C-alpha cells in the first residue's frame, strides 16, 4: 500500500514498517547528514522485536544500497525468508535481521 503526500517524500508500508524517502533536513536532524537511504517512520511490533526502530535509516538491504523508497519496494516482492538490513542510527551503523511476514508462519 502506498500513501501519497502532496509535494512530500514517498511513504510506503512494507514488511510491517512504514518508510519514507529521507529528506536532507530530516537527515541533518537525525545526525545522518550525507547518508543515502530511507527513513523508518514507524516500526511495527515484529520489526521492533527484530531491532529496527523509528528514526533508523535503512542504507542497505541484503548488501544492496538503498537510496529511495522505490529501490526498497523492489525487495518487497522477494520471497526471501527475511532481509539483512544495514541501518544508520545517528552516527552508528547497526545490522538488523528483519523477519518478513512470510517467515512468521510455521516452518517445515
């Protein structure tokens, strides 16, 4: 589902999280100035359990650089059991193993 904001950045809900394009002014306020990525504006319960937080900036998914919501959407169609996210939390890099909804069911 895509939520549109007039004249604003793209906002999308994927994998139980809400992300948006990272505006330069927001990046500066988060201490991530000059970082390319997408902002986590809401981390659902399962994403929070995985270690993802509101205000994180996702910069890589499965070792692929992510500079926009459009780039991140390409991974949403993946049938992968989860994704390895490299995020920036201020000036600190953090790796998060995100469990996608397809992995929350029983395993055989």
